[in-house]
């Protein structure tokens, strides 16, 4: 539909946005997680609503983005 293959599209995306499409999607998803934490939703619900396979994957992303676990981050 766009008349462009995946590789050039990703390259153009990186040039414009400053990161890969996959990383950008992860950032958007993690922002949603942070909003859910503000709403005091249970961690299991946050995982489910943000399409994480399990809590371990969310905790891994959490550590990558914040450097802390969710428990330490909230304090």
C-alpha cells in the first residue's frame, strides 16, 4: 500500500522519529503502564491491558526504562 519495503520504511522512521518503530512502540506502551500505575490498578491488570505476556516481561521493561523495579519506583 505504501510502495516501500520494510527496510527503507524503518530507516526513514528512524531518521524522522529518532528511534526504531519497535522501540517507539515499547515507549508508547510503557507510557500507558505509567498511566495505569497512577490509577492504582493491580499489576496483573496492567500487564493484561498493555498486552504483556506475563508480569516478568513487564518488570523487565520497567527496569530497562526506569532502572528500578515497579515496587521501588512507586515509593
